[in-house]
């Protein structure tokens, strides 16, 4: 299955500002790329479009980051990619066993720790109450994911930049990232490594659900590998396209601006295409 | 100047527990090591002492970590090192300039972000009020360090594992790590990278101040290098011996136990020795 | 000057629910009432409107409260009042002195304490930093009010029910009640009693500013009396009509529902009328 | 049964400071008083003891408060009382039914609201999860009390002045007041009025447990009356002597100082006496 993803973001910058973008695909997808995977950073002045000099680097999580000094005025970030993905929904691995801490790969250990939005230390006793009775491994990971899905309500208006897993636990309302932060925190508290993911998650082979956005989900480490989990959409989605992983949303902000940047345009799309590059139509809503 | 550091820690473990220790010296000190730099992980059963199998690894911050599965019963962690250090107090670099974000080494950028105990997002506007008028660079870093030193009171009884920089800012009382967390948060908020450090900081060429402990300080990145700062002891100490660096105390816990571990003994010492290995006497208190 | 105030609120109730309303004028206005001051609690079933039995009582703050059990279905709360108010803007009393604690009327002392949204204990040291240098009395109260006004930005979208003064201090954005909570907290921390107020604040003798709402402000106790302060609108408004006072928004919620109540209609208006009852036109925007 | 209670508290005051004390017995005990119920406020200067002028008043909760301006130097607060109490443990009223909100006495309604340390708004959904399945009334109140008792650990070292019910819920450790704050919050969230109480709770007809202190417990309103509950000591104590009630610890601080007051002495005792005034010996520890 071929997935094409595109975005176009524009900011107005009252003055020059340094920015970091995590807008490329994750290096783990390199073998799946079937067309240009490009990012354009451009300054727009009326009709004139000029490229902004940008440098790529890989951060400590293995994400492909882009840094640039955007000049005063209108900034456009755009990109697109074509990748091949299995035409399967998120795998179900009921036998995936939970590792003992001492046998985990060392690079995975950091995903057991507390982070800005995932206060494992504060929620570990609550997690024990709620999930201590569950079977270690896949069943436990699913139980946590579903608990969060069933106890938290989605509401765009409830988003705020400083919202933590503890806030989500008490307020029970949030956006994508909030669902994942709470699930990650509980998962780590039960000694299963969990990391935060951003990427594309379009409406693929399912009825359209409105304008696209970047999406957040998370991954748990069981039986020697990372498995995609999504406490918001826990219905077995297909077509996830990974952009970046980190401890939580802090590490993988789509763009970080070290100064004022006023968002003016934001369009994201991710959809299946056929071999000719044409968009595959979506099934109707029932 | 030769610094000898030693520690001995014992835990009672009601059952086997996986542990991670950051008890070695930081690799950046490798050239300064003048004697064995060793860590012993041992199980004690009455008179019998048997080694516990432990594996070393380097984490994403470059710290030398040790992981092991400690058996039920008494666990002893001990170690010592001998390093050569300059006989100078913490350097003062009044001309050290602040980098523009876009010119910072990319591996340093993560030390501008929020972390578990350093909520840059929550305290950035407060930081602007307090430090916006200061001169960028060294002067700003010092102003922040001294502000924290002068507004926070030390009290061992005020320690708690979940205390954040915001808590320190409102409560104005804390232990070593709390001073550093607040200073780090303000420093990052002013766009100067700052990282948390643990290590040995004995009473070196100064009157004794009581039983030793591991210490925490922080480093700021100015003019192309990291500089030691200490919002608790901001009087120009010498003899800092670096063990680990990270975003905050989460990353560099001396020991992390994935289960119950009851502390039974805790002795840490760091002191100057002469060429024969004898302890250099401390000056008297005036 | 005559002020007419009116409101109409409707809820859909999936099942019967007990409610408390603070929708009447404050008893301190009794002498100023120039027409019926009425509250209607009604159940609406298609064309049929039937009164809901409601009981009035006065709470410990002297507010006129109304309690009722609203039946399942559509509930309408409506009311209106006509009061005479001085045609002056909020008084300015530059000589109003600050009382020593020991000379304050005892019923005023409670307004020095911490409350749900006004954590005096957490913000007292911050208040000392910010306002310790100001002159006690009126000048200090104004300094606090203006500091909050100038450091907090209004944004309807930033409202949330659990937002505290400390949140407002760090986030620097809020709605009416948030401005007042932060100002109240700082004022109390400087030993000036401050209480939260709800009431009508229409566009009176000033250009219209859009649809009406209930408003929140606060009062400080100086020189033997309470003075109106408004950290959001600190430009000397006239025509405030007091409904209820309390420690903070907890005490004076317009309506408190002990069960689900979905808001369906919300219209509030407060305006000047002439002796014939006709609305006095507003001046144009310049 | 006759209970004699005594206390002696001393402060050093670097300068004159206004103070409020809630150190008298609650007026509801007036009929039970069998001897002087006295409070002495005294300034001590070497051998000279002089009374400090103090005024009594009753606050909005009906508590007997004392206010005074203590001069610079040593301040002594002392008092004692003799009251008759039933020789029964805390009553058990398994049939006590929960009121509908609309039938509660209006003066009780305030004890359903959030307060400084009891964030009903933040914990109401958690309460629903934990206690939604319980039977309304006495059974529910007991379930909450016991849940808190069983999930929170007592530790004097964990006390801090700003600790809230939410903190207790996540940290699971606290002192008297913390246990009660969490239980009060959950109880209110389940629509049962609950208020915070301070008083004497000596070792009466039970083995001694060490030096005395003032104690905190709480009361729930069921079946037309207030019932004592104690989430810390939930083993049916006798000899509770009520001093003050309020929404939470904010309202009933034993002493509130509006300035620096350094505690120098603190002795509290409450014990049974026989008709001759002699202390009744305690049973031995088994």
C-alpha cells in the first residue's frame, strides 16, 4: 500500500527567529520510501519565494531534525513523501511477553523514566491500583491503552501546552497527545518501556473524518520490539507513517520556535495512492 | 591536585530487584584518572561476599551506567577513584558570550527543552520578568545562579522526590537538586543551554562541613563550552568530580531500583590526597 | 443613574438535578432597588411553562441563594432588576490606609486566607518579591491590580474550571475570574483583605463591547470599607451591580448543578435606562 | 467520662505580630464543660509574666477565635478544659442515609464545595471511579474513609503546608490532616457534606502512643446530623474533644501568625480523669 503525505505550514514572523523542525520521516522508514521525501523551508515576500538555509541533524532519539534561522516575514514549511506500508491494521500480538528490566536493551531503558508530561513518579501508585491485577505483557499494555481510551474524552478546546499526564488523569479530557501521555505514564509505571510518536495518520481505507493533522501515538516495547499503540484511536488503524519518537511531546514538537511565530496556514494530508499516484477513494460512512 | 573519592552504599532487598547505577566517573574524566576507577556490586550473606553480575553501558548522554539484577538480601555498592583536577576554583569567564540558537552545536539543543523537574514552558514568562533586563551571556547566567542562591533556603527536611522547579520557585526551600533545577529552568528559559550534573564535591582546601554526600550542580553552555555552576554553593568551589550529566535529576539518579530497596548504609567521601596517597588536612574554620 | 439588568439561561437536563443559583442581587443593594428584583425558575415542556419550586436562603457570606430540584427536561432561569447607582466611575481613594491585622473587623479576617483558587500560601513569597517595595494601603492595592492587568492577557479559549491563581501567574492568560483570582491572592499575601465578586457590569456610558455576560471583579478592604477593584477592566467603570461575594469563584458560582446540566441558552444584559425605562443610547466608539 | 485537656505553646517573636488562635473548645461543647475552659495569652520577660490583651469572636463556622497583637519577645499560649464525654467509641450508624442535595440544611451546602486543600473539582471523576459502585449513605462514607486509611501511609516527615488532597492521592503519604483532606474531598465528590475538624484526641482507655498533639479528623453529614470520621485512626476512638470546624485546615489553623513566629515549646495533653480530677491510668500495650 502506498501512502502519500503532504503538508504546508506558514508562519508570520515579526522578526527573525531560530526554529527547529521535526518534519521529515523517521530514518527507520528509509527502506520504505518510494519517492522523494522532501522538506522545503522558504521565505515568501509577495510573489518572491526564496529558500531559507537549513541544516539537518539527527538527535539522540534518532530523529531527523532541521534547524534554520527564519528571516522576518512570511515563512513556509512544506513537504511530501511517498512510502510503502503494509496494508494491515496495527498488529495484535497477544503473546508478546514483558521483559524483565535486566534483559531490556540498554537504549530502551530511558523510556521507563519520568519526563516533562509523563510523571511516572507521581502516578506509579495510581497505576498499581488500576493495573496491578493485569497479566504482564501484551494484555497489560492493552488494558492500559483501553482504560485511557474509555476514561478520557476528546475535545480540541481542552488543549493546553503545559497539560501533563496527571492533569489528563484528573480532567479526563484532552487531545491526541494527552491520551498518549497518560497511557505512556501508566505503561512505564508498570515497567513496560513506552515512547511517544508523531507522524501521519490519515484516513486510510476508512471513511473520511475531516481535515488532516499530524497525529500522535505511542509505542510499547514488548518481546524485543516496539509496537504501535494509540489510546485515542484504539481501533486498529493502518497507514501510520512515523516521523519522530521521544520521551514525550517535548522531544518531538513539529516545530519549536525560539521567538514569536504566528501560525497562518496549516494543511496536512496523508492518503493512499495507487501505482499511478492517484488518490484511492475512501469507503463511505455507514 | 589529586582527589580521591569513595562510597559505600548498602540496601536490604526483600526480593530480587533490577537496578541501574550511575556510580562511575564520567568518560570525560578518563584522561585524568590516576588510579583504579572501580565499582563493586556485591551480595552479602553473613560473612560471605559474592560479586553480583553487572553490565556497563553508555547512555544517550554519554554517562557510564551499570545494570544488574540484585538478589534478595543485602546488596553492597562500593567504589573509589583517584583523579587529577586543577587546583583552581570554578572558572569565571565574564566574557563568555551567549550563542544564537542557530549556531549551537546540535547535541546541545536538547538542553534548552523542558524536562520532568524543569518546566521551562511554565516558568518562561516568570524568567522574562526576572532576568529579561540582564546582559546575555555570562552575566545573565550568573545573575540567575545568584538569584536562586539568594532566594532559596537549604533544608534537608524539605526534600521530596516529585519536587519541581516550579515548586522550588514558590516554596523557596530545597536541597541541592532543587536549587539546580530552578536555576536550570530559568537558564534554559533565557535560551542558554543548561544541564544537570551529579558528582563528588568534597570539602577541598576549605574547612570541613560534615558528612559527605554525592552532590548536584549544573553546567551552562556559553562560548563553545560547558561551565560549572552551582546555585547552592556559589562561592567558587574546587575539586568537582563529574559522574553524570542529564536533563535533570531523572536522568542521573545515583541508583534506580525497579522494586523495593531499603537503604541501610550510605557513606560518601571525596578529599584531596598528596602524592603518597595521604589525605591532605583541611584548613580550620575561622 | 438607573441600571436595568436582565438574564435568561436555559439548560437541558437529562434527568432531574438539584441546583443552587446565585442569581439575585446582593442584599446590600436592597435600598437601591427601584423595581422588581425577581428570579424565575421554570420548567419548559413545549408550549407549557410551569414554575419550579425554589427556596431562597442567605449563605455565610450574606449572599441571596436559591435552591431547587429541577425536573428532567428544559429548565429556564430568568430574572431582571432595576437599581439606582451613582453615576460615578469606581472610586479612587489614594489616602485609604491599610489596617493593621489586629484592628480589622473580625468578619473580614477570612478574606486574608487561602482558598481553592487563591493559594496565598504558595504565592506569598512571590508577592513579597513583586510588591514588598510598594507603599501600604491604596497604592499597594492599585500596584497589584495594575501588575496583574499588565501581565495577563485575556483569552476566552484559555478558561478552565480548575485554573488557579498560580496557573494564571505562570500562564499569564485567562478570563475575568482568572485576573481577579491572581490579584486577590497577591493582595491577601500583602495582608490586605480581598474578596471575589460577581455581578453585572454592562457597557454603561461607554461604547458597546459586544454580547453581555455576568462579570467578576474583586473588592479590597482599606480604611474601614470595601472598594471595588477590577484587574481585567482597570479603567474606572461605572454601573457595577453586585450579586454575590465570596472567597473566590467557588463560593459564588452563578449556578451549581449536582448532576448533568447542558447549557442551551445564555443571555445577559445590563444597561442604563432613563426615568421612563427606555434604554439610554451608548456613545459611539471613537 | 471526664476528659481533661491542656496545652502550652511558646513562640519567640522577633517583632510584634498579630495572631489568631483557635485554641478554645467549640461552642457546641458548652453544656459539657465541667470546669474552667480557659485560654491564657501571656508575654514572658525573664521572670515577669504579663497578660496580652486578646479579643474573642465567633467566625462564620461558629468557632471561638481569639485575636491579639503579641509583643516582641517570648509569647506563651496555654489553656485547659474539663469536659464530660460519652464513654463510647465513635458511633456506627449503618442505617444513616444520604440526603438528597435539595433536602440538606442550607448551612451544610458549603461543605460540598472545593476548598484550598480539598479540590473536589479535580478529584470528582477519580472519586466516581473508586466509589461510584458503593451504596449511598453510611456505607459509602465508610468505604471512602477506609480506602484512604488503607492507601495512605503516615509519616511526619512528609508534612508540608501546601499539600493538597490531590498530592495525598498521588504521594500516598501524609500526616493527620492529609488523610482527612483526601477523605473529605472524596466524600464531597460523592455528594456527602464533609467538614474538617480540629480538636483533642488523647489516648483514652487505650495504651499510650507517645507525646500528645492536637489532632484532625472530619465529620460527614448523614441523616440529619454530623458524624465523626477519622481516616487516620479509623478504629473507633473515644474522647474526641472538638475545638473548631471548617472547610479544611485553612479555616482552623491552631494559630495563624501575620509575621514571623518561631515555635519554642509545644506540649499538648488530653486524658481521662476521675471524679477527683486524678488521671485515669491507661491499659498496658498487649
